[in-house]
C-alpha cells in the first residue's frame, strides 16, 4: 500500500491507464484476428477496410506508447504484405 498521498494517486492513475491500455490492445487483437480471417478467405473488400482500421488503431496505440513503434510497424508491414499477396 502507498505510504504517501502522491504515491496513492500514482497507484490510482496506473490502474486507470492499465485498464485503458488493455481495452486498446484487445481491440487491436480483435481487428487483427478478423483481418487474418478475411485474408485467409480471400474476401478483398472486407480485408481492405479491416487493414485500414487495423493500421489506424495500431498507429494510434504506438503514438500513445501502448505498443512499441517498431512492433506496430512490423505488424502493419506483415499484414500489408499478406494482403498484397492475397490475390496471387
């Protein structure tokens, strides 16, 4: 337990941030899962919209520091590559 008023406040803030980050990560994982399914099933229109959504969400998460920027970039790159090879 926190011994100082400022430490107690910091503990409360970390709980709120942890919940917010967890929901953001969960949303990213959900979109990624749907995108991978769309790419596997060769539905180009759905995959295109999901790729745009995924890129937006993961980019914002990287900006906010929820994910590392290289991690976000790597995921975007790999999924974009698999989307591009989908029709071939």
